[in-house]
């Protein structure tokens, strides 16, 4: 946008301005020639855009017509046209050294033409020095702009690539889970179908099996509900929230169930200043899942201890229980979709937690001692410079 404004509007206007100035100040010796050359120069600028393949030819005609234009207009203000044209070429030339060389070539041309109409004295010699220094400054500024542009474009491309990869991974996982889900649902469906068929054909009384049938149906329902949560399209808008507020919400949601079953939730160590860019509700879901697992793992009354602290640029949150713990062989599988050791379980809780945490750029780890309990540790990158959105979290 600014590039076009500069070369296709400002530059032609400037050429017309020099033509008028040169005529009005009676500098030019050949008005007709100056106007023709000026127009030729402007035309080459536009032609370059249309015939990109003839770049070298058109660029040469731009330079030659500029030199002739300067020669006939006899005005030092042509300097700005040299600089604008130089800056245009600098976008094609890579590297500061080549750029400075090109700048010097332009300045030599300019100085040579200027010497044809301007007297050589100490003022004009200092003027030459200033012109050369200005050309170096222009080259460096353009190089800086090019460098910034390149960096920005690389970052944008990287982000796009990451997004595509993320979508692909999610798609693959959903496909895998859908296959798993179909498998999980088929077994109870076959059982229920068998009962119904038997009852229809042989008038078999299935009343004693009602509880079993209901529990299978509710398990299928639970599976589909959790799966839907997982495959919901990602419209997440991350905002900076206090992870402490998030944990307070989680505890208020799970406290009563824990108390009913004789367990205690202890939030010992906390830090209200740790802000993390997150989807607040999804993060609540993660911790509720962990605490539910912890509650389910404790046969006798026990403790769930939550700690929140900072390690480097990470917010670390630990959820520790005094439950049955996890055997070594199971420990490797607990994040696999549909892995469960519970009769009523779906095996989707932890994979969902892991996915959400990964989407937030964090990690979830587990360590466990059978018979003594487990520790789930979540690490999330701290938000670099935010102190907003806390109010929403407190609602
Ligand atoms: N805090 C915990 N203590 C003991 N085992 C756990 C704990 N959390 C998870 N597990 C094990 O991991 C399995 C998978 O958990 P999850 O994905 O939440 O599915 P679900 O709770 O439906 O079984 C559980 O069945 C259990 O064996
Ligand atoms: Mg669970």
C-alpha cells in the first residue's frame, strides 16, 4: 500500500513538480526535452510493474531518463528522485554492502550531473559529502525495514504451519478416538440388542437385567458426552487469568462431593499473582477431572492436596492424593483414550486433560506410588506481561 503510494503517486507528482519549478525558475535550456524525458521516466516506473520480466531493461531506462531529466531540469531537488528510485532498487538488492555500493553509484551519477550546472566550490564539496552520508542512511533504513519484514513474514509462516499441524494432529486424534468410541459402544449395544431380541422372540423376562442395561446405556451416554467435548471445534480465545482464581473455582465445585465421601481438599500453597493465558472454563474442566480421579482413587477417607507455585517462567500446579496409586504398567497407559480401570469409567478424562494442557503450551506429568497415592503435576507458561481479566475469573 505505502510502496504503491510512494512510487506510483508521490514519485510522479515530484517529477511534475520539478518540471514546473525548472520552467518557472528558468533553469531548463530545453523545456520540451525535459518534459518528454520526465514523462518517459514516469512511464518506465509504471511499465516495470507490468513487464516484470524486463526488469533490467526498464531499470536501465529509468536510470538513464532520470540522469537526462536531472541534466535538463538543472535542479538539485532531483536528489529526492534519486533517493526514491534508490530505495526502490534496494528492495531488490540483498545485503547492506551491496546496498551501500548501489547508493554510492547513484550519488556519483548525481554529483557528476550536478557539476554540469553548479559551480564547484567548498559549499558544493561539503554538499557532496552530505549527499553520500544521506545515501548510506537511506540504505541502512531500508535494510532495517527489509530485515523486519522478513522476520515478521517468517513468524507468520511459522504460526500458520503450527496451526495447520495442530489441526491435523487434532483431526488424527479425533479419528482415532472415533474409531475407539465406535468399538466401545458396540459391545454394550450388542448385549442390549441380544437381551431385546431374546425377550421379543422367546418372551424372556429381562426385568432382572434392567440395572445392567441401564448402566450400559448410561455408560454409552457418558462416552458420547465426553467425546463431544473433545471434538468440539476449537474457538478458544485465550486470555490472561489468575490460575489461583481458577483453582478456587475448582475447589468450590468439588468440595461438597469430597466432604460427603469423607475426604478433605487442602489448598496449602498458593500464589495469586500467577497469570496464565488460558481458556478459563477448559482449565477448570482439567482440574475438576483430576480431582474427580483423586476422589475416586481414595477408598477410605483421605486428603487431596493442591499446591501452586512458580518455577522459572512456569506456573506449576500439583494435585496429590492419598489414594490407591497407579501400578507401573498402568502408568504408561493412563493418557491413552479409553484406558480405564473403573467399571463406570470412560477412560477419556486424562486424554482430554492432556489435550487441553498441550493446547495451552503446557505439560502434564504423573508420578505415583501404589497404595500411597499419586501426584499429577501441570506446568503452564506464565503470561509475559498481563494483569487483566482477573475480574471475570472472580465472577
Ligand atoms: N488419581 C488417580 N489415582 C489412581 N489412578 C488414577 C488416578 N487418576 C487416573 N487414574 C487411572 O487412570 C485411568 C484413566 O483415568 P481417566 O482418563 O480419567 O478415565 P476414567 O476416570 O474414566 O477411568 C483411571 O481409570 C485410573 O486407573
Ligand atoms: Mg476420570
